[in-house]
C-alpha cells in the first residue's frame, strides 16, 4: 500500500511540474484535486481530498460531489408530494373545464356567481400568456414534477446542488407568475377563478416553506451565513405566508366589496 501511495505522489508531482506550477500553493492544491481521481488509491493508504482540509476549496471542489439533502427528509418529501398533487389536480380540473368551454361552450363548474367566473378568466389574454398555451397546462407539467421530487425524497433519493438550484428557480418563476395572475385577475380582468386560487394558496405555502429549508440544508450555497439565515428563518416562515394571504384577501375585499354581502 505504501508503494501505491508513493507512485501516486510521484505521478501527481510529475504532472504538476510539467504544468509549471511550482509556486502558488493554492493553485497547486486545485490542480492536485483535479488530478487526484486519476491517480487515487483505495484503502488505508488513500489520500484525503484537499477539499476536506482547505476551507477555500470546500465549495468549489468537495460540494460539487455532494448530494442534497445530506440526510433523509421524509417530512419535506411528503409535503412536496402532497402539495404537488393538490396543485396538479386543481390545474387538471381547470384544464378539463377550459377544454369543455372551448369545445362545447359548457359553463365551468367554478362560475358560481358574478364574481367567481373561471370562464371569463380563461378567455382573457392573460390565460394564454406563453406560446398561446393555456396556463393550466404548464401547471399540470410543473406540479407533476414537484410531486415526483417529493416522492423521490420520501424514498430517500438525493440530488446534486445544480438540480436544487434549478428547482428553486422554477418554484420562484411559478410564484412570480401566479402573483402576477392574481394581480391581473383582481385588478384588470375583474373576475376571480376558484381553482386558480387553490393553486395560489398551495404554492404560497410551498414557496415560503421550501426556500428557507433549502437554504438551511445548504442546497443553494455552502456559505455558513446562508445556512444560518435559513435555520433562523424557517421557524418563522409562516409570517410571510400570512402576509401573502393577507395582501390577497384585502385586495379582494377592496375590489369586490359586494362579494361578502351575497
């Protein structure tokens, strides 16, 4: 085993000399980390990755090899799975009723009074904002992905940090889109969509709970400050949910004062 370790050291040092890196210790460590898998040995004589020993390299070298969450998170997995299924079902119902409306002119089941009219909302230009495709179809695809991620986590699966960054960006885009649709429905279109509001309600909880949790788990960065922020924020994430709901509720009360007199 000692001979294997010596051969590893000689091969590594020879590669470094050929590259001309005799000075600059940090640069040498980075190159060594790149070359380590090529010459690494197994067993007791194996050398420890410098990413474990050098704090500057922890993020750039070691964390790219780590899957997250580092511990099984069955609770969050179950939450994401159930939330994704709930929003998926609301999106599917809305898509079905939109299809029936376009095909036969059948009145949607959520057209229940002069204020709640899914049909009027679905016939607006805002309802086909991207590629002239009904918004609810994006909801069907997107929330199916959320439910699958939750189910995978529930079974113990983990993913690379890049996957979680993309997931976070997707959830943020969906949140921004839904809040824009809330504004358009209440202040521009002038009608409320019951199934749309179900999706709003679910996604608000998902977004404001997922974000601090992901920060705490180190999924969005290895900075101790981000992890500390997530850990401190997570127990109070309900406050932003309440504020979000309050803004929507007050806006509806202001714009539809007669709604509550029916």
